[in-house]
């Protein structure tokens, strides 16, 4: 048996887990039109799914202020921070917050067998970074490799357990939790961080999903409903801290 001893997250319409609970409790619909700072939806929308270069939905679930990051807090130079996928930045912040929520003195975790398991599937920021070949530097690679999403957390906190990123599409974060529990069960990790992240920074993937006929025209999922006609893409980041239940009880 394993215990969730801490968590942190950011979701559309909710800047933290408590706010997310209130959103769920109150039945708040956090789906909006695509923010203008992402892309000009008016010029990219077409209700016809087969319209070339267009998307058949105007909607999504979006996080606010994804461009903000306190690089100095993590000892990251501004030039490197600019090259980092915002998904990496969000994971660093959320992992730190989850450990604080768990009451884990972060400085004491250095050198510990703490594992990091992260589900991550897309890299819109990398597509943007690699578009200008003349501007590519050494930080572009580390800032946009999916594996670094987990490895950077391990490096920043000097965690010595397994550190891996995985992509199984929509089940990525669920599998991350599964592998984290398996690592705890086998004694490979004594503490584990498990989570997932997704940001929608460019229109190309949504255009592709439109061509698949996967996007709901009204931007609403209708799960287990005869009216179901697609889904809506959404952003978010979440991390849980896991530990053996018996060990946690023993520690009080």
C-alpha cells in the first residue's frame, strides 16, 4: 500500500489543488476560447474539419501566465531559462510545491533514493525553438528534450532514484504513478514524485486532431453520452509525492 503524502498542480481555472477542488465541487466550466497570446483563432478556425490548415474548434482549457518563471530560485541562468520548455519550468515549480506540501525538507532529500516519473507527450515549444536554425544554441536541446522534463527535477534537487519521462498519450501521467508505485514496491525508490504536464502553445497539433475528426465542435467532452462527438484539448500540470503507507505511519 502506498500513500499520497503531498501534491501540487495547476489547471484551467485553478492555480492550485484547493482551487481545483472548489472548481470541481461547484461544477465550474473552465473551457474558453483560445487566448489571443497563443494564436489568432479567427484566422485559423473553420467549422469544416477537412479545411486545409484550419482547426474545427475554437475552444480549450488553458493555464494562465505560462511564460512566467523564477529562474534565479532554481539557479538557472536567464539565457538557459528562455530556451526551456515552459513544461519543464512548470514541473520544477510543481515538484517543489508538492514536496513542501508533503512536509519533506527538500535540502535533506539530496542524495536520497527519490524517484521522478513524469508523463509528457508534446513539445510545442521545441517546434518553435528549432524553427530558426541560426538561433539554435546548446540550451535548445536540453530545454526541449522530453527526458529532461524528469531529469531536470532530479538534477536540481540532487535526487538519486530513477528519473524518467514517458509518453503513452492520454494515459502518460497514470502510467507515471503506476511505475512510481512499482519502484517503491521493489525498493528501488524510498520516495517518489509522479506526475504529468501538457501545454498547448502552437496550433499544429490541434489542426491535426481536427483532421482526425477528434475535436468536439462545441469544445465540450460528452463522456459516456450518446451526444459524444469528440473531445477538447486542455493544459495542466500535477505532481504527487508517494511513499510506502507503513513507513509513513511509522514516521507518524
